C-alpha cells in the first residue's frame, strides 16, 4: 500500500534558517515540507521545475524562521501569587516569602485543590498564549503536586496539551521542587518518597526527564544526587534548577550526571562552567525570573560564551518568579539584562533550546528537520530581540500543519 505524502510549499518568504549558527538569511526564499519534515529550502527562483504540491502559501515577503522552543516552564498550576509581587515591592524577599509558607507551597495548596479540568484549562490557555508568540515546542514541569497522585495528575494534564494545541510538549517530573507540609522537618524522608515515586511516573510514560531545585530553599546537593541516581537507574535524563539564589555547585553536580541543562545560573562558578562544557550541558538562562524578582547578580554570560557552552533562553513561566507568557520578551530581556547578542538570543530559543530537550531534529530550517516554523511581520530577525511589548508572530506551522493565531 502506498502512503500519500502531503506536500506544502511556502513561497516568497524572507528566510532566517539559522543554519551554520548564523542568521542564514535567504531573500525571496521558499521552503517545502513533506508531511512533518522539511525537504527543501532555497530561493524561490531555484524551486525545482514541475513541483506538484497540495498547498501553497505565499508569504508576501514575511520573515520565516524555525518555530521557537520554550524549554523551561511550570505551566500546570492553579491559584494566584500576585499578592507576593506586592509584598516583594514592599521589601520581602522571594526566600522570606517561601520560608513563611508562601511561594511554591501556596501554589501547591491551590493546585491540589483544583479539579483536573481547571488545571487543564488553565494550562491550555497558557500554552495557546505561548504558541501565539511563536512557540512550537514546549517543556512542561510538574512540581506543584508534591505527592505521587498529584504529581502524576499534573503530568497527565501536561501530556494532554500536545494533542490539544499541536505543540510538541516534553514533560519533566519535578517532585523535588519544594518540601510539602506533610514532610515538614523531614526533607530526607521526602527524598525517599520522591525516589520511590519515579518508577511509577516512568512506568506510566509521564516524564521525559527529571528535574530538581537545588538551593537553600530547595534541596541540598546530596538530596539532589539521590533524585538523579533514581532517574539514571530508569534511564531518564536530568536537568537542574541550579545556582539561582546561591552557589551550591549544582551545575557541576548536574553536569556529572550528563544533564541536558542547568537552569537559572546567576551564581554559576568557573568550575560549574568547565563541568558544563565538558558534559555538553546547556546553560538555560531565565531572564523573566531575574527581572521579576529584581535580582542583581548576573549569570556569567561572557565566561559561558568564552568557554563555548551552548546558551538557551526560556520563559520559566510559573505563577511566582516568572509569570511571563512571551518568549520573544525573554529574548529581549536576555539581550538587555544579560547582554546576549540578538543572534545568541535566537539560537537560545531554537537550536540550543532544542538541544536542552534532547531534540536534535529541530531549531533550524534545513532539509530533514521537523517542519516547525514561525512567520513574522518583521524584516530582520534581530527586530524580534530589540523590540518589546509587541506581537509580530503572524502564524506558526506545527509539524507541517499551519496554525494562525
Ligand atoms: O524556576 N526556583 C524554583 N522554581 C521556580 C519558581 C517556582 C515558583 O515560585 O512557583 C523557578 O523560578
Ligand atoms: Fe523553573
């Protein structure tokens, strides 16, 4: 039996292929996709003669790029934390609010009390909002359930987001996000519990990776190591919230497990950078959290660049430290606050973000890669990083299927 291949052609586009880790600009370009794969990229004038296609889209000179990859989000939760914003403006710190029982614990209480439908509908609206800003691949963490039943429930909700939106959704188990109240004063017992839950989450196919929060208000390096040992025993890749509020050596620890990424990194040391470089661990910068918490300690971008560590950028969308729903805004912040170049910001939300999810086949416009695309009302891709507070994404294409906001 022969299978019918659907051929879609986009013509008269200004392409930014990002091939060769440069802009890869092609004036009056064309791109052919067969089913969910890109099969041809070049100038419109060089299109093969006699090409037969099922759909043809004239982009009229619009910019066409790889779809964006948001590789660090906490999208599944209930409740509101904007009162904490007010408290922080009056002088309370993120850490003080967390130690007083607010912060992540507040969201855990609201999330546990919410129905599956409420959790799904909230996360769905956020996923659609991110898609409207050009995102085609999304990572979603658990971490507001903090019991086996509630972590599994949040991950099941996350698994439903892909079919509902057309986005590729990668899920990450983050039960070691905070200590739930029923384990007060017993963090090691909680880690025992987390270690015992991972096989069940894995057996149900709920997690593509395992994450933890290694910090003064999270878990110690020794506790993190136990979570990572359990992940490794299951063959699951790891990543880590590391060096956000203090230097715990978390990035080096994560790198010693071959972590996909170490995330936040404001307090990253030279040893951490060297370990990440040796392990191929991506540096995931989260300028939304830095901005919203009004942090002042900058991640060591120049040293990461000098060492050749791949740098990615994500929203870290969550209700507390980064209630952001625009990846292009994070690109702008990564440039203005962290001094990434616009090209570095682009590579950070495409190729390097895909690498941080272990996805080799996306992030560039190149034959053989997945046809995840974004079209923009822009002349040059750097405009996306330079401007903010606007919404120039006119369409995304998800595995070859067009979707207009
Ligand atoms: O990535 N730092 C830990 N986790 C989240 C914040 C979660 C929250 O405040 O609800 C982060 O910033
Ligand atoms: Fe986070």
